[in-house]
C-alpha cells in the first residue's frame, strides 16, 4: 500500500503549475517575514550600539530620559556625589547633541549626532576611540564614524588617501583626526566623537556643567543592584540610576512600545503569514475539491480520515519546505543589499532562520487543517 507521504508528493507533482504557484506564495511569505524581522532586529541592535560599548557598571541619566537619541541633561554634580557612595570606584560622562555637518565634498549640510567625552576618563569601548583620544585633545578635532551614511561624504576614503579632511560643524571649522566604528540606527544616521571641550565649542548653547549620560565603574566585588539602590535613594530625584543592562533594555522598550516602528514591523510579518496561509489554503482546498472522488475511493477502500489528514499535512509540509529554501536565499541577498544601502546591522542568524521555518510550517499546517474540513465531510456514497 502506498504511503501517505508518497501519495502527497504525487498529488502535488500532478499539478505542476499549481505547485509552482503554491511554492511562490510560501516563498513570498518567508521573504516578507525575514525582511520584517530583519528590520526589527536591526532597529533594536542599532539603537543600543553605544549602550553595549559603555565602560560602565551603572548608568546615570536624567529623570526625563527616554531615548539616547533624545537630548536630556542633568548636572555633573550628581556624578561627583556618586563617588562618595560605597562601591563606586570612578565616574565618567557623555555629552550628546545634534549639530550641523557640512559634507566636505558637496558642501551639503545635514544633522549629525555628536558625542563628547573626557579624554582623561575612558567612557567608550569603541574601535578607534582609544587611538583617537590623544587627537581630540587638540582644539576642533573630531573622530568620524566610518559607518555613517554616504550623505555625510566619503570621509573614510579621503583619510585613506592620506589627505586632511577639514569641514564645518555648526559653522565651526573642524579637522577629522580619525575614524571610529559606532554604526547607524533608525534615529542616528551619522556620528562624530570629540572631547568635552570641543563638544562645547560645537554646541555653545549646551549648559556648563551638564552631561547627558553618567557612567559609574564599581570596585571589584561590589553588587551593582545594591549600589544602584543606594544611589537611587541618595541622589536627587532629577536623575535615575540604572544598571547597564537596564539602560539597554529601556532603550529597546522605548522603540518597541513608544514608537510605531516596532508595531509596523510586527504587523508586516503577521501579514506575510496571513498572505502565505491564504495561498496555501487555496491550493490545498482546490486540490481536494478536484480530487474529491479519488479521496472518496480511498475512504471506501478503508482509509480513515486520520490517514487522509496525514497525507494533506504532508502536502502542507512539502510546500512549506519547498517555499522556505528559495525564500531564505532571496532574503539573505536582500539583507546584504539593505545593509550596504542603509548601513543597518542586518543579517540572518540561525535562531531567526529556525523561527521563520517554524512559523512557515505552522502557517502551512493550519491552512491544511482548514482545507481538510471538506475532506472529513466527504461521504463515498454521496460522491458516487
């Protein structure tokens, strides 16, 4: 007796054009899911580029802080006060703001994210920062993020050619002394890093004594949560004290819940599932309707609804696997093109590939179960 798996394959292969349409529909759903999840993952990874590279055990921010790209400030006095608490070893700070960058080639002007650090107090574990700290001690010298969008100009190429890159930031003449590797996000297209003194020259309206993010290093063996609680109780209400992981999680949570972007990407992936499921349902339902008499014959021969259902589920499984393979290949190529065009950290990780495969199988199985209702109700006597 022929197996349900072999019969499922023969049934699909019999209608080649229908099979191709079903595979294309599944592949489309797979591509859409990969792209939506890829964009969402790039969003969440991109917005915490700096967060993950902070040289800090605890982070101090303004009580009004919501996102790193948003400009909030608090008094540096709070950091000096924090040094008096047990367990705190050292402190450093970041000043952040937006300035106007002039493309050194085209002279076009656009906003750029500026990070100011104290060269004497390391704050960022970012490639290029340690090497560039001696340079930014000089007036009007900045470090340019090599992953900034092309609209800011071919700065890395100009430096590689050995030329001096001189441009303007907020009408202030600056020299690009080197490159760093920060990366872009949905909120930041390009960045420069400089000293805190140069930062205030570029943003003269920035209040004296103000910082955007405070970074605290703890003595070895100190418990971060215990020290955080003590600082939260002892410092003023104008600041919040977070562990580094809480700082990262808060940024991701802000973009996921307080902006429409996270919802849009999730909805896009869900729509891919719905579209693919409808296509698979239509294909399987039409196949069952066209071969209802054959199914009735099988039932008359003694095959149970369970056996026939297993055959339809196998058809759905074959469609899922056949559509997933070309879908992941196309999605991988689209990820490469998107990464090159946008500088977003997009890639297909094994865990996401397994997740999309599971969703694809679930989509096809549910469609098969819905399509089988007509098969379960089929009575051989009525059909013949």
